[in-house]
C-alpha cells in the first residue's frame, strides 16, 4: 500500500523519477534510455557509468557497487524494490543521495 501524502516533501523531479521507477519506464537509467532511443547496438549503450554493467532499475536499486554505500545507509537490509511502494521518501532520499536526481 502506498502511503498517502508521503510524497509531498519531494520535488517534482523526485516524484517523476519515483513514478517512473514504479512503472519500470525510467529514461533516467541507461538501459531504458538506450531502449527508447534505439542505441542498443552501441557497445557502451545502456551501461551504468558507475560500474559498467547494464543499468536496469533492479541493478540501480539493489546491486550497483557504485551506489552500495548510499543504498545501505538508507535501506539497510530492506528491499528497495518493495520500499518504493511503501516508503517513497526513502527512495527519494536514495535518488537524491546517489545523484540520480541531478543527472541530465
């Protein structure tokens, strides 16, 4: 269940990223951006700038070594994939702290 009103303190950009995360359609991450811009044939297309692996939502939220410290400090042992629906402010804190909100 999504907590009503828990997104009021987020910026519009953070709310947009969170909504995209929830639907799985997030051009904020390299894999999806490559998919929608048809650049999959380029070797570096869709790769995480932090670690060089495919930058999917699951990778970014659960396993990217470049966001590990931020992820652990905000989620601890909680599953970020579940937390985005129940505690969206924690996900907003993570996208802000890990720098995703500042990407172009």
